[in-house]
C-alpha cells in the first residue's frame, strides 16, 4: 500500500528527499576575511582592558594599540589582497560560451593581486543566457611558485595550467578572454610575465616589512630612538613594495577591449594606495618620534610608557661596554670586602695603614700600577671596533680603584712607598 502524508513530500519512488544543487559564488575572499577577523579580535581584546588603566595612560594606550595594529593589518591585507590593480566595465554585450551563438549583457570586474588575478562575470537576473541559467561567475587564476616551461603542458606554470583547465571546464568566454592576456609568453604576450615579476618582488618586500614591524614593537619597550629607526625602516620597505610593483610591471597600460564602447582599463587599486599611505605615515612617524626624543624625552617616555632610567642604562651600556673580566674582578673584590678578608693579617695591616701617606695618592696614580700588567697592544682596527666615538675623542677620566688592605697588590704598593722614601721596611 502506498504511503501518504507529510513524509512523502519531495520524494519519488520511496527514495530520500532530493534537493537540487545550490551553487553560490564567492562574494568575498576567505583569507582576507580571516585576517580582518583576526586583527579585529586582537584589537577588541586590547580595548576591553582600557577601562582598567587610569589617567592619561588610557588615551596613550588606545593610540598606541590602534596605530600598531593598523600597520600590521595593512601589511598582511595588502600582501594577500587582490586589489593592487582593478578594472571594471558595466553592461558589456559579449558572447557567453564557446559553441553557442548566444550573447549576454553582463558586468565584468578584474582584481589583480601580488599572486594572481580574480575575474568576476555577473549578469542581470533577467538575462539568463542561452542556457537559461544564473550567470554569476568568479574565477581565480594564480601565478605563484614556478614559472614553468613555455606552453600549457604538465611542465608549464601554474597560471597556464589553470587557464587550460578553465577551457576544458567550459568557462564563459569573457573570463577566458581576460585570462589569456596574462598567460606566460602565450602568442608572444608578456603581460603575465611582467605582472608576475612585479608581484614577486613586491610580496618579498611585504614579507620583509612584517618582521620589521614586529621588531619595532619590541624595541619600543626599550629604546625609543632605535624604535623610531625601525618604524621608519618598516615604512620605507612598504613604499619600496609600491615602487617595485609600479616599475617592474609593463610600462604600457593594459587595456582589454570587448567593443569600441566597452574596455577594461586597469588602474591602481585600494591595496596599492593603502600600502603607500601607511608606508609614508610610518616614515613620518619615525622622524617625528626621533625629533621628540631629542627635544622632549621625558614627555615621550610617558607617552610610550617606557622607564627613562632603563633607557639611559641601556644607552650607557652600549656607549661604555664592560668586559667580562672587569665585571668578574669587581665581583671578587666585593666578596672579599664583605667577607672581611682585607683584615685577616691583624695588627700588621693596621700598622701599615697608619704609616700610609695619603698625600702620595696622586703620585701613585700618575704612575703605572705595579700589580697591573701592561695592556696588550691594539691595532687601529681593534681600537675603532672596541671604542665608541666619545671614548676615542675624550681622555679617560676614571682612575683605577684603590688597593684593598690585605691583598698582595697592597703589599707591593707599600713596598714601593717605603723604597721611595728611603726607609727600611
């Protein structure tokens, strides 16, 4: 007996319910959306803790976090974005597919990035073409990795292989027509080669800007002067990516005609101008921070939340580097004084101290100490390498520490004083 009721809806011959395919085009780049979502989460996490910060430090932290994450997000989005160059033409009357004489009226958009191109073909809902289907295509052609051999075989580059695969799939002719301009050396056309080289150099510089940005964040917690240099270097690398893209690509502007009235003319897109603006902004901010560090160092350390004493100590260590032996000798002398080893000789040490003439200190210091071996001769190269500019131009002003009673070096000093006076020990 045949079943009836709600369970038989959309069924035929007792089989499960069949749903037709629902093909939807990609309306946004998944990778770009993921990067934006990641930076938004990080930014929101920092904004959540802002109410717990008091005073003007709250405003300073808000500005630092916003500008820092904005620079990082621009580097990543422009590196993976497909808007370095764009072209758009509306209401283009063109053929639809090979083997069919039917024509359609559609909007065509091309987005070019550092790693490939993205072509969009979308017709009005009323125009369903000769095959009565929804015309809404979005195809991506990638030229990453090896360039490959000439042609479209298995040893050809990735772009040429994807182009040949799109032909076998029956991709609409407008998309094939656009992709053909970017094939490598096909029919003597070199647009694809030039754009691939431009994208290759630009994306290398963008990857260089990312670690420089990370190092800038780290150095801002130590020395602001060096952080300003790193920030300016990050901006200069981003601007260099724009220069590489604009100079390496073909000098002649690419124009893809469909008819006398409808042409695809390529222009610089949002990623190009956003990366250029951010790079120039980083260079200007680095110069401003360097000037403020020279004129208003205290206010600048308050803005960035850096301890000025720590910054001065780091600069002094770099200007006057202490060797490992000097630090070790200072530690040994300190331990000897704390343990009282300087008074282990008893009354003899006290008697020596009573007979010691402190007026002869200058005379002793002017002469080379007997207990210190003469330094090894240094070449001009070692002197320039081990000394800073200030140390080379100024005379040494520090005297060696006085000898500690009870040490062998102290006995040598006492013997030299007695012999100089002409007395018996």
